[in-house]
C-alpha cells in the first residue's frame, strides 16, 4: 500500500471501510423445535404439584424454560429470496445472512433488512448546458443492485436516496462534458455516440456509488433534446446543415459526371471542342445536373458557333 492509499484510508470513516462478512446462523427449524420442546416441558412442570419445596423448584425451572423458549423463538429470522439480514450486536456489525429460509441467529442481535434485488432508477428530467453552452434536457434510467450490505447499511445514511442523488449528479456532469452534436470529425457527442456516452455514464455512476456497496448493472439515456427555448433555432440549423450536405453531394456528383462526359467525347472522337465550347458545355451540364427544377432543352438549328 502506498502512502497515498494509506492517507486515503485514514481519511475515510470507519463505517466506509466495513466490508460484508458471512454472519453466523443456524437452521431455523432447529430453533423452532427447541422452543416448542421447552414450552411443552415447562407446561408439564407447571402441571405437577408434588407440594412443598419441590413445587417451588419446579415452578422456577418452568419459568427458566419459558425464558429459554422465548429466546429460541426470538432468534427465528425469516430470510426471503432477494433480501439479506445485516446482523448487529450492541452497535457492532456481526455479519450478513443471505441464505434464504427460516434461520436462527443470536436473539439479542438487531437484524436489519436489506434488499439485494435489481432495481430501476429513473432520474428526473434535468436542464443542463452542454459543452457548447446550449441548454438541453436530459434524463436517464439506471439499473443498480446492492453488492455489499455492510457498506449500504453503515457507509451512507440512506443508500437508495444516495444512489438517486449521485446518479442525477453524474447525468448532469456527462451532459455538460460533451456537445449535443459533434462539430468536427471524431468528436464525441451526446446524440451521435450514444453507446460510448452511456458506457462512460455507467462508469461514472459506479465510481460515485462504490462507497455505498452498490454496483451498476447498466444505464441508458431516456430523454435527450434541446431545451424548448432554442429547439426551433437548432432545428433550422440542422436543416441548413442537411441542405448544405446535400448540395455538396450533388455538386460532387455533377462534377464527376461532367468530367466523365468530356473524357468519353474526347476518347471516342465524337466532337472536338475548343476551350470556350468546353466551358459552355460544362456550364450547361452543371445547370442541368444541379438544378432543382426540370430544365427545357433548346435546339440550336444554326452552326456550332451561332
């Protein structure tokens, strides 16, 4: 362990350093049978009346047996699947019972119920500025589960609330760290790189809730959009970008087709064109190929130059 790790361990509270251990328990059926036998014997002793000091002794023994039976019944602890019982004796952690069924533990202990089922958490819709400063609305669903019951019980005050707050904080941090849409090649964005973003979101939430003994199964963005005040403006910007991209593709294709036409005419010796006529042909072809409306053909009945 390095000096930095030692310093971090010293700064952490003792509750945060607790880890789950297996608690001592016995089959609850044995405790139940023992309690029933003790009660039956006590009833028999109370029924006997030999008289004198013997009766007093039998009554005392019967009372002790009733107390023992009460302790036997008091240690019975039902553990259902998907739950665990954290055992605490006089304020000290004594282990966790995860085995389902009727268990018997020390009757003087406090048994804290902790759910180990997989849970869903949907964060509230948050309005955050992305990396470019644009206001966006974002929300996520987080699937989580308690892995360490000791940390979940003693490291934090209320672990479901702790997970909810940390998940919302992570969602806000991720939203403000990346732009909504990428402006340059290879840039991560919230809208175009959903898998990478959700992976980083899961990793950040897992790091934040590790101290509470919670593991993150997965996380997904459930809402991602521009805020209402800029939604129309950003829609026009996206439409303009789409139009520019489409125009660029059309022009690139038209230039390639014109080049192909000139090369084919020259290779097949169909017609010989000087530079002026080549420029005119290129202009006409580009108009025809790039125009949004249908063009009308003009038939030249004169010579090539008139």
